C-alpha cells in the first residue's frame, strides 16, 4: 500500500488547507487581494463579445455582481440549472461566476453539439435558462419546442425573444450578492462526459469540490499571481473550465483564445510572456510542428 504522507513529502506538497467557502467567496477573496491587476485578456482568435477585452480583478468582481443580480431579477435562483453554450471568451468567465455567486448550477455545453445532442443535455439536466452565443442560436432554435428552457440569454448579437447579456450587465446592481450556499453539499456544476458507450453522463460537482481542486492544482504547478496562462482549449471541457478557476484564485492572468490555433498560440505565448499553457498532447504536437516549420 502506498504511504500517502511519504509520497506527498517526496513530491514536495505542503499540507494544504481547504476552506469551506463558496466559489463566489473564492473569487471575491482574489478580487480584494489583487484589485487592479489584470485578470482576463481576450486574445486572437475572437468571437464577438459583450464585454471588454481586458478585465482587471476589480472589474471582474463588479461584472459578476451586476450580472448575478440581473439573473436574480429574471427569476434565476439557487439550484436553477443554467446551460452555457458559449465559446472561450470573457463572457464565459463572467457568466460562470455570476451563476456561482447566485448558487445557480452551471451546465457547460459543447458549442459544436448537433441538435439531438443539445436536446438531450438540456432535458437531462433540466436546464431552465440557456446562455448562448448568437452564432450557435440556430441549433437551439430548431429544438426549442422540444426542451423546457424558460429563458434565453444571448451574447454577440440580438435575437428575438431573448435577453442580451451586455444589457443585463449594464442594468444590474453593483451590490454584493448574498446567497445561502453550503459549499459541501450545494452543486456548482453538472459537466457532461463524452460518453463512448451511450449518452453523456452528467457529473455533479459541489463548490467545495472545485475550490479544493483549485487549491490542489495551484500547489501542484506552483502557481501564483506572477503567472500568465494562455488558454486555447475549450472552456466547456472540465479541464479548461476548471483551470481558469485555479489561476484566478491565485491572482494570475488568464489570456483567453477563442479556439486553438498553433500559430496564434505561439504568438500569444510570446506576446504575453506566458509562464504556462495547458493543452492536450495533440495540440502540443501541432505547436511543435509549427515552431519547427518556422526554423526550416
């Protein structure tokens, strides 16, 4: 049997403390500590966005409070299931923390889904609110009568019978959002797996799960406020979805790419002097191939 204490000591892990706080509190702690430091930068390639390309920690706190209060005015509350079908963007991050501050449960949705896949996830998760980019709206429109979505919030362009995210942010109150969240038991997200033997399965994670995971990964990678990450993997995937939470918690800067492109990834790493860029092995292979081609 592996001696966990000895193993932890050998790889240099300190004894970690996991505070029993909500993800909203987790972000607010970073906002108070890092204030005017840059939190988010929207780099190429881009989708249209309703929010600024550069956002400080103070701005992130304000934007998430305003959107969360607007969500509450729409009838979204603790336990509401909010589907998020957005590309990588500042909007994705702000929507995520707005949901978590309110106690709503975020359901990340692959924006490449076909109609039958989207219909399945929306019904299986019992999504009542969908936040979607205008580029993908036609897929939802074709199944709207088959799902139980009560309200739609759109990013990037106006759509009939839908709220515009930017306008919700503009009119939202700045006051802190007060929600009775039990970090140990209350769900923060339901992430759907890429089922290989059947339909995707919804994996339920609490606020405490994600706060603990963020603290563990920050320690494992030795991350701090001095780090800059260029993110090119899809935010609807649990790894990238979780990683911006890790980095923002320690005051790092998160450079968001709309999607993976080896040439632009290399340029953004150099431009922003990134210290870390998480990706999957095939992406690294393409990046290396591109860099080698430049040398010949």
